């Protein structure tokens, strides 16, 4: 199996579930990238994001926990817009 095949297989795995929703690793990564610090994904998170629906809202929370180990706060600031804050990977692991 090639590296690309292994990555595709990994990305297709369901890695999170919340209620009736489930997400693959790729879906969580795409959601996480909307909120992560552009310079270094391990830094604290403080960003405004637009999310289309409850699945994306719950998925973003799952994504931040999955990739950083930190639990985010998501504050509604308008229709489908949220302020996302999380301590990030470095602070969560004590680095």
C-alpha cells in the first residue's frame, strides 16, 4: 500500500460521533482548519467562523478536541457566526 493510499484510508475513517452525527478524520480536519491559527495550528484558537448548520457546529467542537485536546467555547455572534476560543495544543499538553 502506498503512502497516499494509507492517508486516504485514514482520512475515510469515522473518528468522532455525537448524537446522530458522525465525522471522518478528513471532515474533522476541514472543520478544524477553519478555526486553527494560520501560523501554527498548535497555538490557542480565537477566531470567528461561519458554520452552515448544527452538524458543522458540533463537528467543529469535536475537531478541536480531536486535534488539540482542548475543549472550545463557541459563542454565537450572529446568524451562523461563532466566536471560537480554545487553549490549543501547546497549552493543553503543558508545553
